[in-house]
C-alpha cells in the first residue's frame, strides 16, 4: 500500500549520520544474523530501527518493522502516514505500508512471502515491547512453514560501543543536561513549586537544542524524593526540604543524563551525610572503572562504599548504558548495566549514566550522577556540574 503522491513527492533528506556510518552498522547486523543461522531478521524495537536505518518517528505505538535478509535489500513496513519519515530519515528507502483499516501483521506475512522467506529461519526480537503476543501468534498462523527463532540482542550489543559520530551527539546532550541542571538548581528555594522548577528546566534544555527526552524530567521534593521515578506534582518546597533533580539532554535521539540534589536551607546533617556518601560512592566507582573489568566488580565498589557509610547498598543497579532512545526510557540498561553478578566487561567507547543514590526509605533519597565514556585507561566524564549538595 502506498500513500497517494508519495512516489512523486520531493522529500529533503535529514540523515543523522553519513551513509558510511549506517553501512558499518548494517554490516555488523548482517554478521550477527549469519552467526545466529538466520535467513531473515525482523526488527521491531524502535531504537534498533533508528540505529540501523536512521528511520525516526515517535509514532512507534503503531506496528512497524524493519526486515533485514541475510542477502538482498532490506525493507521497512510502516503505518501509511509514517512512510514519509522513511523517505526523510532513513538511508535506504525501500518500504511498504498499511492503511489504518488494514492488518499490519497480514502485510508483514505477505511481505515475508514476497521476499521468498515463507519457509525460512526468521528471527524476531522477542524482547521488544511493541511486538505483541497476539501478533506473533497470528504471524505463525499466516506462515505455518516458517521456522521462528529468537532474534533478540543482535542489534543491541552493537549499539553498546559508540562511534565518534555518536559520541559527538552525546557530548552535545551532556552540555544541555548541564545547563538544565543549573537552571533547575537556581529555582530551588522555600516556597518554590515543583512545577516551576520543572518548567524552567524544560525551557532551558529546549532552547539549548534538546529534543523530547526518553523519560520525563524528574523533579521531586521532601519525602517525594524517596518515590522511585516520581515527577513534578505541584508540591511546594518547604524549608529544609531536599530537592532531587534528574534530567537529560537529547540530540538526534542520543541522550546524556545528570542527577544532583539541592536543599532549601537549612540543610540537615543527615542530608549532608547522605550527599557525602552518595558522592564518594560515585567517585570510588569512577576510579574503579577500566576496560576489561567486569561491571559487577565495579558495582561492588559502589555498594561497599554506601554500606560502609551506613546506608543500604545492595538493592539496585548503579549505572546503565545510555545512547539512542525513545520514551519510555532514556537508557539502554537492558543491554548492559552495573549490577550485582554482571560478568560482562567494559570496553572503550561504551557510554553509561551512573546514578549513585542513597536511600532512607519513606524519608528521602539523595543522588549524584554522571554520564561517562569508557576510555583506554579509565573513563571520561561527559557531564560537567560540580558535585556537591546545593543549599539554596
């Protein structure tokens, strides 16, 4: 199905990267397909589609697929209204689309059949959030002779190591996050409203060039700082309240994130201690980072520092891969995270957001974070905001 006028429309390209960068990625994905013994890979994770082809849309709630054969031309399948985005943002434009009264799964099955893979070994990203069980079962009915296999984690590990082009966008995003954090901290005072703080952060990062983030700005105050992933709620900041800010900048869908804690004076000794432990745990962790070291070992450095400081240091991961993203997440934690027992090792040009959070459940959270790049000898800190408890 084609949209009327699409074939003759003049579309100005807006590629995020040179074609050679996409070709490098495509070659690596093809290598992964061959290693799995697949004839065809069907990608449905939005970040993976963007990474491989450049195709960019926030309309991924509708079914869309990128079909990559072991040999031959790839093809996008999109909702008809999205096909223009293939023309604009993807480095290859072969596509087909469905109207809203048509079945995307039936079009997927027909496309696979037309490509000659109805009896082939087909990989699907079983970890995808947007490829439903119902669609998978219907596809198996439509292609009864196909050999369906798990094609998850073919593209994702390739994404973990960033190119210089990607690092440039992440560095730009880090500068935006720095500016947004400074703006947010400057709004903190007794009598301020969480919404006012969030609005100023959003104003600054948008004017600095940030696209919409993969997750919302996190602005919480008082006891609400202990509510995981809470956002602004209109609460008024009181004297002595901690204010926990976690934000990201986003450039060409690449993010850098940053967390700091402020307090509407006076600051209690307990908050000062929590910030000190949070900061020291992060700094000890950063010093422990080096290539070829297992992520679980580095996590243990953080955990021990927090526990030695008198707080709970066992319950969570502390840091996750960060890069290309769409809502609902700005991270790539499903690819790689600093957590207990993680035996995979660090490699140069991996990028991570590392939030070091000290919790007193039901009372407050205090946190400090950085976005970093793994280097040949340690790490480069990409964000650039002084680590301290900001008393306002």
